[in-house]
């Protein structure tokens, strides 16, 4: 729907349009974002916006655990975003606060227990450091910009920025 407004965006000085991207796989994005457009449509919209010289950013979040379990998926995500012309990124670690955790695990009650364990492990410092190293390498490879100069982890972000 955002591409319908390209003519309006062109009239606004310093307009920036951002879209959330959680995966490159429509099935995964549909599972976690039931009411959002398929991620393939969002990637296409980013490409269209960039072709029309509308500045864009992507919000990659939450970082789902399959990015560590299946390392090629993270590369695929950055490559896909780069191909849209989008260079600026906000990136957020999975935030398993109580209400998200209860909703998520209710949705995933019939899923393999190993996958659930990956969601729990995503909250550890070691997991986040490993993932952030991969992210920084991909940002450099695809010549992108990490906005805020950090991968957001809500507990740490709030301590740093909301004092």
C-alpha cells in the first residue's frame, strides 16, 4: 500500500519510509506477522520506493533464532535488502518479555522443542554477541548502515537511552 503514495512522498522534503522485515521467507513472516503483507511484497515495495528516489530504511526485527541456526538465512536477508537499494537498518534482537513469550509459545505449542530452546537461548549474551558479529560482517559486506550504531536489545537499550 505504501507505493500508492509515492507521488505524495516526492512532495515531502526529507521523507523516509521504513518497513519491517523479519525474514525473506513468506511462510516465516506470515507465521509471525499474520496481518502484515508478505515479506516478498515489502521487499518489492522497498525496491520501488528506492527506484523513485524515496529514501528508505528497513527495521529487521525481531531477529528470529533461525538466523544463528541457519547462517545462510541471515546472508540471504542482507542480500535481499541490498538488492532493493535500502542501505539504512534498524536491527532488533528478539525481546521475550512475558506477554510476547506467552503469545509466542502459545502459537508454537506444537512445534519441535529444539526450536523452542533456540528462542530461549536467543536471550543470552553469548547468543547476541555471536549474532551481532555476523550482522556487522554483513553490514560491511553490503555497504549498509546500522542506525543507532547498535543492534537493539530492549533491556540494554532502555538502560542506555531512556534514563
